[in-house]
C-alpha cells in the first residue's frame, strides 16, 4: 500500500495514509470485549452505527479505490471475488472467498486463474450478479477518468498495458473470459501465486453495465454488499448507508451487518473525534473511527482512566518506518558509511519520538514482524537499544572519515510521528555521538513526497515508510527492491535504486508459488539477504490505538489492516 493520497495509496503513506487508517493485529480485541461488557456484550441486530473520521470517503467508486476491499466503509457496499478473513489477529491476515466459491483455481503455472460465483448473489435492486458484471467492473477501472485504483491488473493481465477501458474500447479485455454467468477466467502475463490477494481489491467488485453512470457512479454505486448508499454529500464527507434487503448472509460468511443504518461523518479534526468518542454522549456512544489514532498525549490521558482504557482497540498494520539511502549520492555510495549509520541509530529515542513503546515497536527487519509477511527475526548491524557509537566510528574510519562527516537528512514537516521533525531530531542526536553531524532539511508534505519519489531529486539520506497492499512479503519487498520497478520518469519507490539480478530472480521464483506459507518463508529469507546491503535502516513498526464508543460491541481488529472492522460491529 505505499501511501495513499485521497483514496489512493501512493505514498506518503496512506492518504491519510492508508496506513493511518491501518495498523493490524489484535489488541486483544477479546480483552476489550470483556472489559466493555459491563452490560450486555452480546451483539444484537439493529440501531445506528456512527463512524467519525478525518478523511472523507472520496471517490466512492470501486474502480477508483486503492485499498483492499476499498478500506472499511466501502467493503460494506462492495463485495469482491475474495476478501480478508474477518477475525482477530493473525487469522485475519488470510484471504477467503467472498463472491466466489473459493479463493481461485490456478493452472499449474499460476498464469490462469478460474473463479466460480456463488449461487443466489443479488444487487440491491434484486437483479442477479453475474461473472460479466465482475469482468465489466474490472474493465472500467482502466478508464482514465476512473483512475486511482491499484495498478497490478494493468501489469498482470495479458494485453492490459494499453487498455483504456470499455468507454473507449467496448470489446473489453480478451484476457478475462466469462464462459457462463457464474465463471470468470483470468489470463496473466506471468505466474502470480498471490492473485487471490489481488482479487480482494475493489476493482473486482461487480458493476452492472446498464447502471454505470461513469464518473457519477460514485454518487449511487449499486450495492453487492449488506448496505447500500442512500446519501453521499460533499464528495464522501457525509455518507448514509442502509440495509440492502437483497443481501443474504447465506452467501456472505464474513460480514455480520448488525446495525440497520450507518452514518459516516468525515472532515473532523482528530482531537474532536477522540473527544467525542471519549465522552460517548448521545449517538457518539455507538460510534467508532476507522482512520484516527490516539496521539501520545491523548493516550496518556486515556491510560489513566480504566473505563476509557477498556475502550481502546490496538492494531498493528504491516508497516515499517525507516531511514533510506540513495547509494548514488556520496558518501552513501560506500556501504561502510551506511553500515555506520545503522550501528549509530538509537532506536529507543526514535520510539520515544514516535510516541513511546505503546505506539511504536523498534524494528531491525524491513518486513513487519508478522507471520503472514514471512517475518524472520534478524539484526545484521546490532546497535542495542541506544546505538553502538564505537562500532560506527570504526566503520567511518575504515571508509576514510576518521574525523566523522556531515550529512543532510530530509524529512517531512507533517506532524505524523513517522517521517516528521521529532523522528529526524532523534536520529540527528544519535548520530552525533558517532561523530556524524546531521543537518535537517524539512519539506512540506507534498513537496517531501514528490522529492523522495523522483529519481532525479531523491536525496542521499531521508526518512521513509512503507505499508503493504495485502499481508504478504510480495507487495512489501518488490516495489522497494525489484530493479525492474525503478521508475525513471514518475513515482519511484525503489529508494535504494537496487537492481540486483539475484534479487529480481528470487522475487519471480516466489511469485510462482501458490503455497502462500512456503512463499512467506522465502520472503523472510529474501528480506534478510537484502538487508545485508544496508540500503535501509528499519526504525520501527507503528502501533495503532483507537477509541470506540461505550455502546459498541463486536470488536474485531485483524492483522490485515489493523482497523476496527465495522462489518463485525454491533451497537447496544
């Protein structure tokens, strides 16, 4: 998920950061449920769930949404061929069937994937959902006027690179076949064992061609999920969802759909959201947020109140904050300099700058510390908790800098506690102990993003972060370290400009695997291999803390995205 802007993810870290809205894992939602059950903790059908968010749900069109399942709110309206397992923790990082009867049937090379739709699937108007609708929904996502979705399909599908969508080319893509109303077949350019993960993206949501209104479709998209849109104001700032009476739980094992109505209110300040959730007055007692975390100061207050502390969900999204090097810029072309910085970093001070151990976990691996990513613990440049200045000085001397050196660290001025001044200052202080003088260069968020993702302007040393499009090592390592993904004229995410034939070949080999557990182990091994080149210095994995109203039940936070799942929520 690289970082979205609007509903897209490309950088900066998730629009609000997709990541902002994400985090993964489980708080111990089970613990939270127990603590919140002073009254009746049993989920009940009925009532209105309120969602308080900072960022409007813009581009409420399945073609234009980037995140898996469109994030949280859209997944209540759009069903896809597959979806994330709606369970706590690691179990929630698995892909499961949604509209389809299974997660897909590959041929022996994983270049052809076949899906069969379940029987009895219907839209909000009672008409049947067909494989042709899924095909059309995918094809319209290629239309330039509906851009914003994930780019994988353009890269993976045969003949899709230059396709401009059904409005300009109504014949569609021959690489997507629909031999009957319930079967859909995809032909890929190369083996992709993780296609079932891709099929969770909202581009795989069905769209009835007769109801397609182009760029206006987002105002009233036709629902295939448990809720339909009855109100969409100010480009997603105010959304009202009500039940789709033709949705059947018999065909949907994932969404509980307890509330009768969902009221989404966005464009709110984060402090206002947390204050309202804390007070839990009126409708806010049955409220949640899917994109607003507790900051360090707010968390301190909440932690001192047992009642509020019982209403905090914790998530750990697959996400890493790190120091990035451009090895084409001196002195970072010398691996010993990069290694020296890796040894000098004081992760305890960085974690404190990010809000403390409750909001950040020190990282020595690029992959997040979750099984689904293939996490393999390693620490190639052990600096302890506070850095190893002596080892750093030794390496600098060997590199020809016996008296230290002066470098510039580029960061964002955005107060996100990730790439912001607080983190940069913590790095600056630590490196000073090793004889490295760090001059800080802060840029406004948009300028920062444009600068670090352009190979022509990429600095030699900067703060960066990355989140996965789905919980696997593939979309985490490939965009950052696959040399074939270096973009010379456009948004580039391969910050180390690594083009290693052995790394590229291993990425291809892993992508052929349809055994995702076997693939995960190899992603972990590749992570450690790449780590030896010291092109990044992992700093920490963020932890997400979010309040919810006192009348909310059914707390589920998975390792897929780390956000409280509204599809499981009931209100008292």
